[in-house]
């Protein structure tokens, strides 16, 4: 069962909803690409399918090629070069075929309605249920001269485009705790930092000192980690610690600095029993700039939350949030880093977290659009067509068949069991021959989600997955629980 979007520990806060939509959890569903397909047209006969993982070609991967009507055209396995070659005629290929690839230890990926003669598919690895831990120091806090203010920081995984497709209600907060000596002994999420400081509770001086963070991460990942530092009213910090809801101090965090680490490579075989990887992060960028956006005046209603966030882009496709604010038709001012690359994301999410829409805004225009949710789909079974509906225009869609569960650390995780890439259509269906052959390998399945993607270049019929992800302008996601 998926968690309710606002059933998290920091209910209805900006940090809770930001974590929900951007998926900052250290345990994403997979390390694979957001759009795991590339297709091009070249001179030459037949269709060549190349199957890879995130690092190398896959020898012996199974491949199925089926017609739009569901007839099996050919099937086989990839060679040492990761290629499977079929002698399809240009006439057959022009009608569109489905291409499915699978290898043990990976989830299958299907590309529907392919008409190109060169296809590259990256399979998402089925990850072990182990959680390597990184730890380190966060530096870069502004001196707090204001009376009654406490220094607070947090370290989490930096955002990539693929994180728009991850959903978790408690995603910004580490699922494991550390203990600090305040009011006796109190637990605090392990990725929150309270540097060495004193502040007053009435006439009583209180000392806190938690200079380090710990964070469970994904085996096989190679990610950067973001740092946010700022201040919170000391009374709010002490109240959160006293009431054993220490993550709620983030609801009141006034972020003044941000930073980002170097890439951190974690091996697939690393686990919690091994020595922690030390990653020190400095929040060295001050938020002294701002962007103003005019409101649309449109209100979505009490069951839908509308946010606008400023994201620093220190490297192409890598993002650090500098400010996020709720809007209900009003204008907002967002803090930024002067003279740094900043993108602005408009987010609309339902109260149960099962639908959301994100789109990039133009800072030059400085206005917040009327954002609504229109997509939905009807799911009756993995072996039956799915019917999709929307009032918007989308070019591509990525569907995920998943097993969602709570991990041993108490966080949410969703493992891909099948991924489907397709041009947007009102009806889609898993290819019948591949599904029948792989049905017994799927295991437990309890969630189906569909990402509808609008790209500036259209993105079909020839899909370049990485380019399409960077070219993304609008994404709407719908999640369904299945029995």
C-alpha cells in the first residue's frame, strides 16, 4: 500500500510536498534512465536491437519483436556485442512493431510502435535490499546574530530529471535516526544537521551539537548530494525535539545557503555492514537573489496543492532546490543564487499523491499559469489494454509496472517489474507474446503508473531518451494501486 501524500511526518509542509514530487529519498526505485530507449533510422536492412545496462552491453538478453496486431515476428537473444539482428522488411517496420528486451536480474522494457531500424534499450537492474550508508560533515552556515534563531542543515540526494518520476511522501527525510542529548535522549533524522550552538529557552541555556549526517543510499548509484543550510526559530527546534517530531523543524527552515558534492560512486555489493563512505558537503552558495512571479488568480481547491520552486542547475540535468512556496493563485518571490543557472518548476499534486503535474516556467515571463490535472487511465489487468484520457497534448508516455513496499528502514520503495515506452495513445497494451513468456518472472505487482510527457521537440518517432528527458517541458503522472 502506498502512503498518502500528506500522511507523512511533516504533514502539509512545503518540504513534505517537495519530497513527494521530486523524490529526494535515498532509495529510488532504480538507477536506470528516465526514458530507457534510443531509436534512430540509418541506412541498412532489418532491425538491430542493442540491449545494455547502465554500464555495458548485455550478452544473452532475450528480445521479442511483435506486430501491432500482436503477432510474433521474431525472437531470440543478443550476442556478445549486445545486439540482436532481425531481417524485418522496411514495409513491416513502417507499420510499427513492439520491441521487448529482458535479462535475468533486470526488469523488461518494451518500446511500442517502433518504426526505426536501430533501437537501444537500457534495462533497469533489480536492486538488492541492502543500503550502503554515506556520512560526513556539512559546513557553510551563516552566523546567527538574531535572537532566538538556531542553525539547521540537511543533506539529501541531488535531483535529476528522473526524480520527477519518483514519489514518496517522506522522501526529503532520512528513514534512519540518530540520537542527541536534548531533553534526555531524543531521536532526529540522520540527515539533519544541528551544528555546535547554544540558545536560550526562557532563561535556560540549551546546547545542541549534531555536526554530522548519515544517509542510506542506493546500491550501484553514482549521485551528487545537495546541502541546504539556514535557520529556524530556536523555540520551534526545541518543540520539535521535545515532542519527538524533529523532522518538523524543516517546515520552518529559512534556507540561506546551498551546496552540492562531487559524484559519489557506490558499488552494487556494498551494504550496511561495510564502512561508511565519507562525503563532506559545503553549503557555499548564498541565496541573495530572487525571482518574482505573478499569480494566476486560479484556485485548485482544498484537495490539490500548487507549488512553485526555484532550482539551481549547477550541472546539466542536476538540480538543487533554493526555494519552494505554496501558491493558491497568488504571486510568489523565490530565493535564488545571483548569476547562476536557475530553472523554475510549477507543481500541482493531489492530496493522495496519486496524480501530479510538473512544468517548467519561463523566468522571463514571470507568471504562474492556471495549472490543472486532466490525465487519468483505466486499468483492468496486465493482459488487457489500458485506456488513457487527457485534455492536454502529450508526445511520449512511460508506463511502470511496479512492486511498491516499505523497506526494512521504514521508507517507501517501488521496484520496476516492467517499463513501457510509447508515443501517447488512448490505449496501450503489453505485447502478448513477451508477456506470456515473462509472466512467471514478474513476481508481486501492486502499482501501475503512467508518465505523460510533453517535449519541445515532439520526441517521436525517433526517440533519444537522454535528449527527450532534457527537452521535457511538461509531465503529468497518474498512479493506480492494483490487486
